[in-house]
C-alpha cells in the first residue's frame, strides 16, 4: 500500500518538474521577446526622429511656418519659388448667369507683391457711348462666354489676361459656412429686396460673424430700397460695393488660410471642385499655394478702375477715365505686364482698334449683316433677358411671341435697362424683326454677335410702361 502511494507521489513530482521546465523555457522566450520589442521601438523612434529632422530642416530652408510646411509636403526646393511666374487671372463672381464681381488679380510669389483691380460691372466696352445699349456693358459680355470677357478686359486695361476663375455664389456661401463664418465690420445698415433675382438683404452695421447667406448679401449690396447708398466718402453705389467686396475677400482669405483650417482642407477642395470653374491647370496652381498662405493680405494693392457713371442713349453705363485709368493700372501692375505699344501698334490693344478692324472685316465680307438668311419662323430661336424688376415680364413676352409662332428657347436676367432692344444675331429676315417690333411697340433693333440663339430680346422698363398704358 505504501509502495503504491510512493509511486503516485513520484509520478506527481515528475509532472510538476516537467511543467516547471516548460514554464521556465516559455519564460525565457518571453523575456527574449520583451527584450527585442524595446530595440524595435527604439529603431522606429530613431527613424521617425531622423525623418522629422530632415522634414523640419527642409521646412526651415523653405521659410518655415505654414507656407514652408506646405512647400516641403509638396516636394518643393529652394528653386521652386524662383521658377514661378507672376500669376495673373480674372476673378469672377457668378449669379444667375451674371457677374457682379469682376476683379483682375496678379500675384508675384518671388516678391510677395499682389494687386487687385475691381472693374465695375456696367463698364462701357462698346464703340460709341452715344449709341450705348445694355450689351455694351462688360457684365453682359460674360453671358456670351468668358473668352470674350478676357479679350475685353485685356483691351480695357492693356494687360494680357488669359486665365480666369469663376466662383458660383453657392460655392462662395458654402466656403464661408465651412470655415465657421467670417468676422467682418459691416459699414452701414443694408436693406434691399429684388424679387426678380430672389435677393433679400437685411444687415445691420457693425462687426459681426457673417455666415454664407449674410456674406452673399454683403457683397451684392449696392443701395437700399429707399435709394440710399454708401456715403460719398466711402464710394457711392457700385464703387462702394466693390470696396466692400475687396475688403471682405481679403478677410475671407485671411480667415481661411490658417492652421486651424488644415483639417478642413479636403472640404475646401471639394467646394472648389464643385463650384469653381477655371481654365488653369490645378497642378500649376498648387505650386503657388505655399507662398500665397504667407502673403500679408493687408499688403495687397487694391483699387477700382477710375471713371464715372453716365446715362447715355437711355442706358446707364460706367465710362472709364481715359487719363486716370492708365495711371491706376500702372501703379497696381508691373510695367512688364502691360502691352508694349510700339511693338503691338496696329494690333487689338484698344477698343477703337478692335472695332475699326471688325467693321472693315464686316464691310469687306460678302456675307455682311445686310444679307438675310432663309429661316422659317418656327425655327427662330429667341432668348429673353429681363432688365426690369418685374419677373412676370418674362412669361408675358414669352406667351406673346409663342402666340405669334416663334420659339423662345432661353430666358434669364440682365442689367437694368430703360429701353427694350431686339438683337439680331443670325441675320434674321427684316420681315420677322418688324413683326416682333410692332408687337412690342417700343423695341429697337440692333445687330449683335453670333451665339446659340438667333434673336436676343432685352426687356426694358419701356415695355412694362407700354403694357400698362395699353391696358
């Protein structure tokens, strides 16, 4: 019996001994693993430290700060900035196929100099002010395409402008909301309503945080419902609006380009991709970003194209000052950006030259405007543009024309105009033009450039008055 117990004890002792041996081996392996981990972590830390040191060195070599960080991230070196040309672009704010904001912007990343010239939307770019129509305003040209606007701005300023950036109002509002609003000092109480544009402005003077909707109200304000506007010392009507636009866009840029908005960069890029139209290459533009963020926004030189509003031929236009405008342009932009008059003499460097050449070409062409095309009434495409505050005028005239058998294919809004104008764009027969003119009672017929429509009709205030008198 005792012998059996002894054997059982020996077996248990062997089992315990075996377990102890295994545990000992496992413990030794774990100890070795634990010893290896600190070494691996140390190597990782060293590698990260070296990489961070190299990156920090590159950042400092590129000027440090946010700009240097972005430049290093993009793989720039000390020569990248030196090889960048002056960036010149036309910045446009679009709403309802019109642009209330027209700015010529230039930026030199090498010297950190930037300039901004506001061009009033009613600036006259036609031939003879005494024969001005609503289509002689620079804002109206935008409806025919950006290329024509670039050409007119180049002729107007003497600066070759090839690039453009068009920002839709919706994108502007979304950007302001994305960065949490913009703190801005509203210069005066603003109260204005335009039902035809769906625009309602209601702002109080003073410093406040503007969300996207209020920011749009601010930059589109020109005068109150009672006709009062910015004080003369600030700049009346359009001049005051452009001054406010410049100030707000400066604040928007300052409050967007901050370290705190880095986490929102993808949202900001999404907005740009969705609402911004440009003919510039994104890969080229991103090279300017590291230096733009370091630009002191208060150092941007700003001005408005000198001139004055004038009522001519029943149309309000803005006439650029022939003496002061070139002086302001010379002060804002480097002489190297201006056309060389001696070298380009005879080319399209002024409105008069362009129009003279255009007239000569037209007169010498066998298919001049006196020749009519053979087109049936139902095939004529008509565009209606409302230049009044009464949105019902569009449907009223559209119904009238369609009852006559014409085809209204496009409608929209344009600058305020007192006279109704019929623009013949594809040599439509005088028989049809006279019929339309007779029905509209007050309209004038003019020749215009080719577009996707055959006739454009600008509905002026006189159409509304004639309709009321006929009733």
